[in-house]
C-alpha cells in the first residue's frame, strides 16, 4: 500500500509517494538525499536518527512518514544551510568542546540537544545526562557532549 505525503523539510516543501511503512528516516535519506540524519539501530534505541518534527525531537526511524502530512521537519542540514551561515550555537559548542570522535552520533546528539535545551531540560549536567540518555555515543564522548549542551544552553 502506498500513500502520498507532503511536508516541509528545512523550510522547503516536499511531496512524495511512499509505501505506507516508510519511516521518516528512510524518506529523508533515500528519497530526499538528506543523509546527515544517521541510521544506527533502526529500532529506537540509539538516537542517531533524531530530528525535530514541529519543534519536538523524535526518532525518525520510529516515525511513519505518511503520518506527517503538513509537518515541519528540521534536520541537521537545516541548522546552517548556507556555507556562509554561522553555525547553530550547539554545532559551534560541539566544536569548541571537542564533543565527537567518529561523528556518527553527532547529528542526532545535536538535534536532541536542541530539543533538550528548548524543553528546559538543560539546567545542570545531571539533568542534561538524564534528558540526553536516549542518544548513545559508541565513542564515549558523553562528558564533552554534556559540556557542549551546557555551553549552548548558557548562550541562549
Ligand atoms: Fe533511530 Fe537508532 S536509528 S534510534
Ligand atoms: Fe562516535 Fe559518538 S562520536 S559514536
């Protein structure tokens, strides 16, 4: 069974005909060519696929694309879309704090961190750890990731 969905991604309208079972993650990566959003587990356990839907962070691998009619999606590519744009404060904080090694988890960490800060859950390192716990980093950069979220939360 297939369906049609039209949604906004990083400010641009997109329409697609998709199998009803297509995840937002596969729609972004395979049909829209937005490969910044990563597939780690494809099962809701790692957070690598985190994007914002209508301002709220979600695991794109668990989100059915057909249900997003009219939604506004923001991916890592939407944060500083043009070469001469300033980086988003949390992107800059990840660089300043050296908060990544391989970088595979990083787009998800950044999108989740933006959600965490917006939700008001970045008041202390403990709180950040708790509310970022859905984002796994196999390189073990957790201390620096928390520092980066703290930095960006302070810069709001
Ligand atoms: Fe979505 Fe792991 S790929 S949570
Ligand atoms: Fe390698 Fe997080 S930087 S998984």
